[in-house]
C-alpha cells in the first residue's frame, strides 16, 4: 500500500472524467470535484468499487447513468453539513432502490487493490496498531529531553470562551505554507498589534467593524504589505479567512455551544468537511489542526510527518486514511488521536517548542524501526 495508489489512481480517474464528462453534456472542469466525490463514496461504501465500475464493459452504461444522477443531485445540495449528509443519504438510497446498479467485477480487476478498502474491520485485520503504538511511544521517551514538561504537550483543554476560540482560528489560519513568515501572528513584536486589530479578539466587534476589504486595508496600514493589488496577496487571503471564520463562529451563542457542537460528531470527519466548506483558505488538513488544537482529542492533523510515518505502517497516506489510521491506533491503545499525532510530530520535528529545545529530526530512524517491525 503506497502513496502512489491513492493519489495516482484518483488522478487517473480525474483524467478519465475530463474526457468522459462531455459525453453526458457536463463540463470537464467538474472532473476534479467529481473525482473527489466518487473517491469519497468508494471509501465510505467499500462494498462498491465505484472507480473500477467505470472500467468494466458490463457495467459502463450503468456507471454512466449513476454519474449523471450524481451531477443532477449535487446541484440540489450545498456544502453545509446537513446538505452533505442528505446528499450521501440520497445516493445510498438510490443504490439500494436500484438493484440493477449492483457492481460486477471487471475481468481485469486487481485483487491486491481490492484489499485496500478502508473499512475499519479490514484496517484492524491488516495492521498491528498495538505494536506500532509501542514503537512510537518507546521512541518518544528515548529522545525526550530531561528538562521538558510533557504535560504541556498532551491532552489539551477545551477553550472556555469565544475569545479563546477566535484567537485559535486567527493563529491557525496563517499556519500553512509561507503564511507564518509573512503574517507572523506569533511574533513578539506583533502580538499587541494583532490584539488591537482584532479588538481584543471580540468576535462580534470584529464582525461589526470590518469587512474583508477593510480588514485588508487595516493590515496594509499596520504592516509592510507588498503586492497589495495582487488577488493572491497573503494578507488579503488572511483577511478573507478571518472574516469567514467570524461568520462561521457567529453561529454559536457561546463557547459551550461551540464545544457541544464539535463534540456531537465524536471523531466523525463530517465536522472537518463542514468547517472547511465555510471558510475560504481552510483546507482539510488545516481544519483538522484547528479542531485538534481546540482540545478535541479525537482528531489529528495529516501533515507531512504523520503521512510518512503512517504510510510506513502500510496504510494509504491521503488525508482521510491517515486520520482514520491514527484514530484506530489510539483507540486500540486507550489513548487519543491527539496524543499519537503529537508524539509523531515531536519525534519527526525534534522540536520541543515550549522549552525551545531542538534534538534533531528522528523521522528516518522511526520509519526504519517500523519497517523492521513489519
């Protein structure tokens, strides 16, 4: 099971759709979204191998009709959580009501690929979560410096008021690619400036005071902003994400209301899709990171470190697979996905940031131990 399987095959399917969509009067620009949709369906309904369905001569016309139905009904649903669930429920019911769409195995079906279904039962049969967990934990304590208080790194507490939650969004929304070095939210010389700009993180006051454009102008007045006219200006993108975050968070009366809402998903990834669909600039991994850092320990961030380590264990390394794998490892060891994620990150980065201690990356050694164990 390698990275090439999930990403390469999804890309091949997208390329196939680019040629196929015009035959049913659909724009080829919709290929990417439909590839994601169908890939998502395959993962959540592993008994049906949708993408292989299109490659079988016996079922090609049926698959074509199903894809056409998917397109028609997708227009009826927006990207809110409720509509997403309704959309998936509709598709499942559609298949149940139409027995003639039963999947038939292609003559060229690769049995090895069939094993890569992501149902929890199959994952537990194919992997040794207890053994991998022991390797990670043992290695973590081997590299742990004496002066580090590990209690500060694990089991984060929930935020008690909306100011804390909004602050976390402001922090995380600049935590990808080149954003931290440009925005510099955590720079000592900018902390007071950001607090003033965001009105002491008063969510309602920010919504009343700013628009996306006026917030961007405020940034330009306070900081040295280059390429102001560019649509891709990082400060402009940050302003957009902050205002979207304000609108999203305004749905909740208080921190308890917000926490109860997130908690109601109990580790389900639908909450990630919900948040990322409301806030521009927030991808899947970034949404995972925010939820994790807000104290919801059933979630992990699928970053380059966790992906490489999880792939070494034999899992697929796309975002969804990585989170599910970490959740399974945590559940089998009475720990949290947050703690497993944090141990992997500290080992791979070698950076204990609270004490500003660097011990160097140990990712290669950790991966080697996993390979030796397998």
